[in-house]
């Protein structure tokens, strides 16, 4: 007891910073809990919307019964084909939104979690994509059973929800999972990328900027082969020359024009990547 009284007499002033730290921790926990609650509500809302859409879609696959008589809308297109066409269109739309991240290096740098399979929500989206792709019919006219349509309907719905959740999480995280040094590398890569695809820059400048972009991203973001090809085509694109007047002599007859060197073309792959 005496020790407690002695401590309180000499260190009573520590109460104030401790209270401040406790208050800050309580506010941080409250904000975190609020964010978790909002994400949970958003997830439930999207799942509810998906369930409603699934119920409406399934209603099209079953004829309406009224007092034992079957009522069929003969003015509508064949129900399975119509439903499949809409599901295939939804499937393609989600895939196109994903490819917008996968093939755009600038977006990958800004939202790296969308290409990081180690992120739980991104991994869940990729699993849902594989399932939907595996259950996808060849076309809207393909002969499929009602069970197959139902399974594909569920898979496309799960694919859509998984993408929405993964995208929201990637935009929330941005580059927060990287260290300060890694974030600086990402910033440099973003700036260099602008030069690499800038048509007003010389071909040599674009080549150097592209090489440095790859160096900065090495070990941070894994670019797919398709993304690399899209980027290299942008970098290697020749600078369009202004149209010559009709009265001007042809390029072959003008020594100055004929002697102008062609812009250096960017190799589609570095040697070390081909091996």
C-alpha cells in the first residue's frame, strides 16, 4: 500500500498521457469497428440484391401455374436462351471490368491488391471467376439442363459479388500494404510510366522510361504477359508525323526527310524474359 501511495505521489502526472493514449486507442477501435460494420452491411446489401435478381431470373425458367393450368407467354423469346444470353452478357461485363485492371499497368500500380492473389478477397474473386468460367455454356443457344442453368446463375452471381467486394477492398487498401520505400518505388514507376506512353516524348526517352518502370516494379507487382504486351505496344508506338501539304515534294525526293532516322522500336520482350 505504501508503495502505491509513493508511486501516486511522485508519478501522478502520468495519468494524463495514459488517459490520452487510452482515448486515442478507444477512438481508433471505434473507427475500425465502424468500418467493419459498414463493409459487412455493404456485403449483405449486395448479396440481397443478388438474391433478388436470382429469384427473378429463376422465375423465367419455370412456367406460371394457375389452378392447375400452365400459362406460357408465347410472345417472349425462348426462356432458356434469353436467360443464358443475359447471364453470358453479365459474365462478360464482369470479366471486362477485371481486365481493365489486369491489362492497365497504371491501374495496377494505383490498386495493386487487384492483382495480388495473396489478398483474401482477391483470392476469393479469382476462385469465383474460375468457377463461373468452368460452368459457362458455349453459347446462348447451347443445349443445357435446368440444373446447369441454375448452377451457372449462382456462379455468375457469386462472381459479380466477389468482384465488387475485391474492388472496393483494393481501392480502400491502395498501397497501404507496402513499406515506405516500396511506396516510393511505386510512385517513381507511376511517374516514369507517364513518360513511357507519352507520344510527345522521343522513342529513346520512352524506351528508357519503360525499362526503369520494369525495374521499379520488379518484386513489387507481378505483371501478366498480356499486360506487358499491351504496355510494350504503347511504348513502341511511333510518333505520328504531321501530314505534308499537297504541294510539298514527296518524302523520297527530299534529302532532309529521307535522312531522318526511324524511331527506335521497342523489343516486345527482353531476352531474360524469353528464357
